[in-house]
C-alpha cells in the first residue's frame, strides 16, 4: 500500500509538472532595451532641470557641453542620427552644436548680425559687396576651421558668401522677383 501511495504521489507530481509547463507561461529572461530615437527627437526641456528626457543624452556630451558653454541658457537637446544636437542661448545669441556619443564636439554654429562680425571680415565683405546690406552672420567651427557664412541683400538680389582665411567664396546668388 505504501508503495502504491508513492507511485500515485510521483504520478501526480509528474502530471502537475507536465501540465504546468504545457499551459503555463514560458520562463523568459526579460531584458531592458533602450528607447529608439528618431531624427529631431526632443531630449531635454528648456528648464534645464535634469528631467528624465535629459537623462537620455550621452553623459559625456552633457559634460562636454557644460564645460564648453557654462553660461548657456534654454538648452534644448535633440537626437540627430547617432549624435546629439543642442540649441541654446548665450550672450543673447542663438547657438547650435552637434556632439557625438563620446562627447566630442563635431561643429558649432553661432547666429548673429553684422555687428557680430570681426572688423577685418566685415571690411572684406563690404569691400567686395559695396551696395549690399549684411542681414545675417553665422560663425561656424568644424575640424579646426573657422568659417563665417554671411547673408547679404540689396534691392535686386540675395547673396550668401563664406569667408575663411581671408578669402570670400560666393555660395549662392538669387535674383529677387520684380513686383508687378
């Protein structure tokens, strides 16, 4: 009798295990995956309060940015491919930078006006384009290069030039339409 009880107990346990595995949820180790980013995905809010969104920016990029631009305000981060872009205000001017995952600065842009141009570059542009007004000046830093992109216009056309190492290159020239 004792032997029959042991066989019955073993049969019940085996049946329970088989049924449990058949109808139960399979045991799967769940892994946490990082969120997917798309171009232009906003990562941080203008309050700069270390929100959850800002934590999605590479720590190395955040550190590099804070060291390079300690007095920046209204920083807004976005994902650009596998890189991090940031728009911010410094000295009442809009700036835009791009960092890689390792925190290396790829390029920086600083948007300004004629008054922001260095005197020698302003003089060069005005000498070449006498009758034109300077409407915007953008300072670009990339790969140890400093380039000024200058937008000009007069009554008849819009011109964009690049100034680097004392030389001016015309990038675009558009005629304005005439009013009928």
